C-alpha cells in the first residue's frame, strides 16, 4: 500500500509541474508574435560570483520564472526597433505521408493516463509506448544518443522529490539509472556528439537553483559547469562538442547564452522583451533554434538566429504556442509541439522556412518535447 501511495504522489507531482509549464506558456495566448529582428551584439564576459543559498522551489521550472541578476554580468543593450518581417501564415495542414520515413521521434504523452514516452516514425506512423508497466512512474524529456541506440530520459520512479535521469535501449529495454541516486531534481539530458558524456540541469549541491552539470556516459564524475546563484537550464552541445548553448534567468528573465564546453567564456546571445528558452543547434552549428514570446502577445513562437546571436527571426506564424523545436539531421525540417486547434499539444513538422506544415499526432491528450533521430 505504501508503494502504491508513493507512486500516486509521484505521478501527481510531475504532472502538476508540467501543467505549470503549459499554463505559463498559454496564459496570454493570442495571435503569434511578429518577429523582432535583432542585431548581433558583442559577447559579454561573465565574472565568477559567490554562491548563493537563496531558496527556489525545484519544480518552479516555468518560462516565466524570474531571478536576480548576477553581479559582474553586463546585460546586452536593449535592441533598437527594426522593421518587422512579414511572414505569410500557414493556411493548411497536411498529414505526413507513409512513404517518407527518415528517422524516429520519441516524445512524451499522457494519452495512456500517465505521462510516458512514446516512439514513432517521423512521418507520424507506427506510434507505440516505450515506458510502461508497474513501478515505472511517470517519464519525460527524452534525448537520443548520437548513434540512435540509446535514449536518456527523466523519471520520478525513485520518488517525487528526486527526479532522476535514466537510460534505456531504443526499443525501451534495459532501463537503468544513469548516475547513483541523488536526492535532487535532474532533467533536460543531452548527449555529447561523441556519446561519451551527458549534459543535464540539476539543483544538487548547496544551491536551490538549477545549474548545468556534465557526467560521463557511464554515470561517473558529475561536475558543475555553471556555478552561479541563478537558474541555468536546457543545455545543448554544439555539433562539434566545443560549445554549450543554454537558457538562463541571470539578467532577470530567460535569455539564451553560450559558453565553452568547460563552462568558460559565457556570453549572452539574446535580449528581448519576452522569455527566450529551449535552444537547439542546427546540424551544421551555424544557427540556433529557440522559442520565445517576445513581441508582447504572450504566445510562444519558433525563432532562429545565427550562432553569434545575430539575425534573429521568427519562422512560421502559427496561432497558439510552440514547444521544444528540433532540427532534422540535414537541417531542412523542424519538428515541434503546437497548440493549434485546441488547448492540447500535438506534434508537427515543417520545412526550415516555416512552410509545408504537417501534423504528426492528433489525439485529445498532450504530446510534447519531441526528440528526433535520423
């Protein structure tokens, strides 16, 4: 009976956390924001700051989460107004064909009742559940290994107060903890390009805020890359493994930052009137996708910029909110979650310029956080 109660509490806590994110993103839903072109700005250096013991709820990981600017950081200047690019709205949505499979998409869905991981062909066909069975808890935020043989993901199966990162084979077998159990929240895993290390965000240590850690793929030697009294999150390796892009509230609101793979040379890439989050590298390392609610509408859209922070522009112009955009390996397409026809999230595919929108999932439950391997 005690185990049953623990599992029930575990599922409720993680689902409440995800509901907070969704409410935060949708609280001001209106027509999608117009693009705000930004000029590239010189990188700012970050001076090391003392650690802070400021308390932060480990589950308050929302797009509107604020923070106190860290000493020694010079925010980018407010961008000057620029003429807005006109983007033609997508007028129709097609269903992806069954003869153009290039890879697999893993995502999280609550269609079976609990939040679990699912897998499908990247044309939307052959959808099946990966995590299931007694004692698996709720599972989310999957990340493919570079060779496509393994998937890292986040689970509450060890207790609702300590989300852990697990690894499994691509077919869902051999699920095991990446690191020895640690009484902290750990999520947003990302494999290094050579598959030897895994990035993640965690609130372990003396601080209550989230920081970026890296660990060997065998779970050994976890180490802190971003020791700051702020919240650093959603880290992603560059394709060459030399840099890490991430989101942080170190200037008071979420913006996109870049640092070397060892945590040095931190510089701010975006500075907008909204929240910039969930950065993703293009396969060639020249561009970065991210989501933002800049422009005042409150709705999150898909944006892209050069890797130095210049030439920011919106791609696609969809009613509703977007979430967790991911590039195709050849850089010609993007898969993402979207609330288009109703409040629930579904997965869509579009060309890199925002055209040719295709729907991959269509059900009355929530489908989010896709990870694409080709």
